[in-house]
């Protein structure tokens, strides 16, 4: 539904696309973490692990934002008049 110039369904879809991109980045970061860990690069592995945590937090916030879109869409009031 389009209200206030915002199509809530499209916005929710866009948020889902961002989430999918972050999920892909998280998987790549996880692979890099294992490469660093297995390659005995502990400080690099620690940083990559921290990045994974931040990406997980970003995904949680995106999920919350997607849920809020529908809740925040104002209910359109319709007035019907006899002419």
C-alpha cells in the first residue's frame, strides 16, 4: 500500500534484499575466518570473528526494520460523502 509517498511492500522487499546481501557477506566472512584460523593467523581470525558478530547484529536490525514497516504504515482514513 502506498501512503505518504512510500510503498510499504516495496520498502519491505528492499530491506529483504539488503538482508540477503548482508547474509552473503557474512558467509564470505565466515569462510575467511576459517582460512585465517586454519592458517594460524589468530589476530586476523579474531577480527573476522568480530565482523561476523557485527553482521549478525545488522541482520537482526534489518529484520526488526522489516517488521516495523507494516506496523508504522498509517491507516488511511476514507470519508465517503453523498453528492
